[in-house]
C-alpha cells in the first residue's frame, strides 16, 4: 500500500508545471542529449511523455530563466548557462562540506597531515588542513600559498593541462628552486607531470623543502573538471619509504570526494572519447 501511495505522489508531482520542467531538464541532461548537443521539441515531448504544446511552453519559461538554451541553427534545446552556474556554486559548497571528513579519514589511515588545495595561477592555495596526531607533523597550511611547480598538489591540479598551457604558465627559462629536488626547468616539470598523470597521483620528494614528502591527487566536479587537489604531507623519515603506496590511497580518497561532487569515471571516459 505504501508503494502505491508513493507512486501516486510522484505522478501528481509530475503533472504540475514544476514537474514538467524538471522532466525536461532531466531529459536534456541525458547522455544522448549531451553528446548530440541537445534535443528538439518533438524528441523532448516523446522523452517526457507530454504534448508538444506543453513542452514548448515549459521550454520558453526555462529559457527565460537561463536554465535552457536554444541553438540558433539546429533549434535544439540544451541545458543553459544558469543551470551550470547553480550546479557549480552548489558543487563548491559541497566541496568545502565534504573535504574535512575525507581529510580526517586520510589522517586516520596514513597518520600524516592532509590538505585540500586549489590552484590560483601558478600558485596553490590551501583551503583546508587536518593535522596529524604525531608530535612532529606538517603544520596547518590553511590560507597559505605555495608554488605549483614544486608541490604534489600543484602537479595534481595541472593534470588536464597541455604542454603548451604549462609553458605559458611558466614562461621563464628556469624555475625557482625550492627544495633539493625541485624541477629546474619547465621541460623537467612536464616530464614529472606526465608520469604523475599516468599514475593518477603526484608525489613530491623534497621538492618544496628538505625532509618533506607529499602525495596528491586531483578532485573533479560533476563536469569532470579539476576543481581541487587532496594532499598528504609528512616528514621523509616517516613517509618517504612508501610514498607511492600513500599516493594510491590519496588517489582513492580524491576519487571518493569527486563522486560526492557528482563525478563518475564514465563521464571522464566519455570526455576522453569525444576529445
């Protein structure tokens, strides 16, 4: 009986103007609509089981609010700029809500300080830090900026950059030396970035400062775009021997955080095929 009641509630909601609008947005967010650049009015009507006139009126209202756009040539409709703006804002809020828990889980598992960082030009800005319980640990870096070229987080945030974009970001002939193993040229930075991308995580072994090692992986939003990086840092005498293993753990944690933001591996595969 409860199941039949739930079905009636859902059906009643779908018969409202709001329900029709939501059905249309869901249809325009489907895989084939996204792949083909949108859907025509008739196709949408068939998809949502509505009359063409009802769908046309609903689309005009959604377009007025920027939730759908209409291609001038094909006349197909697609999700609009305001829809993605709202989703992006919600994603940023969700990121800051979910990241501390993921960081605490990393600290509990690896025993080192965990950070959430974002890229700001050629620098990395730390937003969240969860401290290691050990007496000797990396301090709270919240609000601190570090160079992107000599940190694991910096490389993770550059995973989707082409070699041309990396060259444009670092136009200098030589890179500033931070730690004893810091890359000195853009060519060396690019080689390390390619290696990190293949592994799915980046490691830094005394690149930023002596005695410090770290591992980082990118965090993606619902569009598959890199919006942040998860990073675990600690003293080399304690974490240096199994840095690759720690990198895999960080990668898995970053993937989990990405899933909570709406990202799926299937979306990433589709994007790669389209490219």
